[in-house]
């Protein structure tokens, strides 16, 4: 049973990686920075000169696109 769960988890991870990789760079970068590397919007804004509001908007759009891609693959 544990092997089966690990297999399913590995498949989900791979599908998520593929979906993130397929995003435009602006969307991919914000997902990686916030959700995987733990940066705050303020930290990213200070480094990039992009306003926190724009970064939040990009992340929201990126999450919507990821959800749509993953739902499409599920069918």
C-alpha cells in the first residue's frame, strides 16, 4: 500500500513540475519564488523593481493556469 501511495505522489509531483515548466517565465518565476523558495512579495519587489501588486496578480494568474492545466490532464 505504501509503495502505491508513493507512486501516486511521485506521479502528481511530476505532473506539477511539467505544468509549472509549461508556464510563461513571468508566471513560472513567481510560483517558484513564492511557493517553493519562500520569498515574500516585498523581497521579490525589492530585487526586481516590480510592484507587489503586480507580483500578486501574476501569481494569481499563474495559479489559475496551473489549475486549468492539471484539471485538463485529469480528464
